[in-house]
C-alpha cells in the first residue's frame, strides 16, 4: 500500500512538471510572435504550477524586464516626436505589466504636464515673435515654477534674453516731426546757421560740442532727401560726427580720436563659437575691424570683444560666415591583394657528386698512408638519387575593408599589420655588449586626406604602402634581420559623392625555372626527363584599391546678407553706405531757405513741391499656396508665389521649417521666371537643422514681371505636431534695372500634422 501511494505521488509530480514545461514553451512561443502580455501571462502560470523551478522564475523576470525596457524606449521616442497619445498608451501597458514601475508613472505625469503647458508655450512663442519680451515672461511663469528644466521653456527664455538685449542696445533713430523730405540750398554759409534752419524746418534739436569750430562754412545744394541723409552729408563734408540722443535730438561733435573716446559708446559682446577656432576668429576681427579689446578663452571656445555697436554687428556677420560646421566624409575603402602561385617540380635527380677520400690508419692522415694508397684504402661517397614529383597551386586573397570618417582637409591613417622587432647589438671597447630593440611596421598602411568641395565632390590625396617580410637573414651573433618587400602608390583623385574609383596595377610577377640534369643525356628531347629534374616556380601578386566617398555633411553657404555687406570707410565703420535715398512723405517737402555768401538767408519758409510719382512699383509681394493639414507619412507641396510690376532677374531666398515635424523631399522650380519661353535656373540646398536655401534666376539680362509660382517645396510629415510653421527667413530680389526692389514677406504658413 505504501509503494502504491508513493507511485501515485511520483506520477502526479511528473505530470505536473510536464504540464508546467508545456505552459512555459507556449509562453516563449507567444513572446517570439510579439504577443508580450499573453506570453508573460503563460510564464507566470508556469511559475505558479512549478514554484520551485528557478529556470522558469529567471525567464519570467528576464523577459518582463526586456519588454518593459523596449516599451520605455518606444514611449520616450513618441514623446520626443510629439505623439503624446501613443506614448500614454505605451506607459499604461507598462503599468499593466509592472504596476510599481516608477518610470512609467513619471512618464504619465510628464505627458499631463506637457498637455497643460502646450497652450502656454504656444502663446509665449507668439508673443516672442511679436517682440513682447515682458509679456512672454509673464506667460511663462507657471511653467518656470513647475518645470524649470523644460527644454522649450529654456529655448524661449534664451530667445527672450536675446530680444531684451537687442532692445536695450538698440540705438535711438532720428525722426523728423513732419516726416517731410528735405531740400537744402546754401552757398558758403556758416554751418551753425544751416543747423539752425534745419532745426526750425524739421523740428530736430541740435546740440553742438564746445569744440565745434564756430567759423565752419559749407556749401550744399540738396533736393528731395531724407533728414538722416542730409545730416550725414553735412557731417561727412565737415569732419564731424553725431550721436542720436532721442528721436528728435542730435549731439554734434568733432570727428577726432579724443572726442570719439568721449562720446562713442562701446558694447561688450560674447561669442561662444561652435565650430570655428577662437584664435583664428580673433585674428580675423583684429585684421578686418581693427578691434583691440578682444579676450579669448580657448577651453570654452569663447571670444569677448568690446567695441562700438557697428563693429559688434559686423563681427556678428563675420563670425556667421566663419563659424560653420566643418564638412565630413565617410571613405569606404576596399583593399585586396590577389596572390597566385604555381609550382611544378618533376623528374629524377641523379647522383651528381662522387667523393673519394683516403682512409687513415690513425686519427690523422700520414705520408705512409698516401704511399700505400690503393682501392682498399680509399673511401668513396656518392650523392643520393631523388625522384621529384611535386605540384603546388596557391590562390590567396588578402582583403581589408575599412571605413574611415574624416574631416575636411584632415589626414586619416590606417595601419593593418604587425610590428616586427629589429634587434641592434652594440659593443664597446671595454667589452660591454648592449642590445636595443626597434619595431618596424610591416603590413598595410593607408593615408588619406579629403578635400570636400561645395559641388558635392571630394578630392582625395591617397598614399598606399604594402610591405611584407620576404626573407629572414641571420646575423653572425645569432640575431635575425629581415628583408622587407615594399610596394607603394601615391595619387590625388576627385570623385563625386558615392562614385567608386578602382586603383590597380601594383603587380609583382616572378617566373623562375631551375633544372638539374645529367650532362648530355639530360639534353635529349623527351627522354631527357629521365635524366634530370626541373622546377618551375611562378608567382604573381596584384594589389587592388577601391575607394568610395560618402559626404556626411557639407559646408552650407551663409545667406547673401551675411556673405556681402557694407563696412564703411577706412576711418569709420558703417553698416550702410553714404547714399541719398529717394525721400517720400505726406504733404509737401520742407525746403530750408537758400543762403548767400555772408550767411544771410533769402527766406526760411517752406515751399511746396509734389514728389514725382514712380512709373513702376518697387515692391515684390510674396504669398503661400498649399494645404494646411497632413497626416504622418503623407507628403504635401507648398508653393511660393510672387507678384510684381517691376522686372525681376533673380530671387534668392531662405525658408525655415520644423525638422522635427517635416522632412524635405524635393524643391522644384515654378514657372514665374520661365515666362514667355525664357530659360530659368534653380539651385537649392537643405540644411538638416531646418533651413532651405533656394536661388532662382532667369537667363539673360532681361527680367520678368507679373504673377506666378517661384518654387514648390514638397515635405513629408514625420511626426504629429500642431501649428508648425513654414516661413520665409530672408528674401533678396534682384531687379533688371538699376533701381532697387524690396520684398514684402508674407506671414508664416501654419500647418498641422495629425497622427
């Protein structure tokens, strides 16, 4: 009875174990099919049925941790891309698997905060774009108190700080009280009288420094000019300088170094350079702007300068041209050494040597032995007879396939091989012997230096060296020396992005024949093989190099505004040239009365004259055309339309988009510049950081006018995001005539990407 009970328990235990194993395997199969929840439920069931099975417990814990880790990573990616709903679903799945998971709970809290903060951030962004820094700060205070490390909050605060700094440093601009153009007619008049008349006519206060000479006289005949241009001409022709105190007050002082130090205010500006070398930037600013007060911190790549606001603005443009990311290229190199060896050794090697030697009676040979030399006292030795039947065929390919990522104009090296020790023995006159070991690189050496052009081509300077140990040569003291075989090639080639070039021809071809024959009989045709042995050895080695450049990042040209700008004269920095712009304003122009040589005025009443109307409008209007909604994965095309009455030859412009929401598919030319059967050229370049540089021009010297599409940008939606913008950053139209043309920029094109 006891044995029967034990047997029953044993059978039940085995059945329970088999059932647990089946459930475990079923759970693992479900996990392999991607059914995480069902698979983990089966593993938990297997653990409940076999609580003592450590393997089941470890598998359950490992699989649960791996699934939760993958889900957390996926939820984080969705949150970054703006898919808050999908991220929330993933976090709730994690909590269903592990209710105590702190990261999932924190993720749900972060999503809730993001939904509360999104309207506030959007409102603050609109206020920043309008220039309302104080209003934006007031709106952002709840987020700053709740999430001070929010990335968007920090970005907006940085923009607000920049906006406040510009507002604080903005110099006041001079405005006439009536806004009318100025006409001046003075001949050899006292300069103070001219300023006095100009003050009464334009409503501007002039304060003259005590060192302005009272006897300065000027002659000026000026019509239809703006107030600023008139003042600038008076100052430039009399070696004076001004400082605008407010919109209707100007301080006039002599343009001397001493007075510049007294009146010209200086600004301190710090530049954190991202790519440029701070020492080279310092040298550029000293050379071009003659700035003396510059401090650099190499560890932070920081440059701080103290100069006039004009000099600081020019330094910003110069640094924008220089502080660009360096181009990088990935060089895919394949090096192959093909070696073919053929060895054939066939025939009979007959004895070729008979040696006779007298046999000595003792340990040494004596004259007695030579006198009694006969066949019985002479030893004979004959070489062996050898049959050679050998053939060897060898084919070897030695392949190296490295990938080298190199910066523009920087050398990159690869060494694949061994360091062979070379021992040198030195002995002195006293008998002291010393040894020194040097290591010689033997193998494959590759050195490349790429130069990336703006046309997406790469010029590569290549140096290839392949060395090997040919033979070991023992020295007299027992150490080994090595005979090194070396083959190298050096060239410069220019390839397009993705183009492959194969360099071959480093061939080493050896053909050797060695025969050992019986004289006479070995020279008989056919039968001579029976009386000799011949060895034919042929070796051929060729090195093949293939190289393919892949441009990872190329240089992005700065826009036209930062690439070329006015810098003033040799003695005075100015952001605009000394020109007389065509003045326009309501009503009649104010004309200061003409003056005689003694300074008396012929009258000081303003005369009324009408401005000549322009025959053509000098405004180029731009507008958008395209959808405002798309789903993730869809493509949408947005066109830039132009309208003008003036003839336009070219239109370079820069677009800005959100790289987190869109990816640029293509930029195509419209029909605006190809009107009337003309020919147009277009070039475009996309910056992954969210900028598109487009240039459209009409061939020939004539221009086009009217309405039409300039270019069409096709975008692919990659992440859900509301109210993302496609905006025109800069537009620089070029008219067909000599008169300038201005571009009227439209409001940003607002688009929404739905999940």
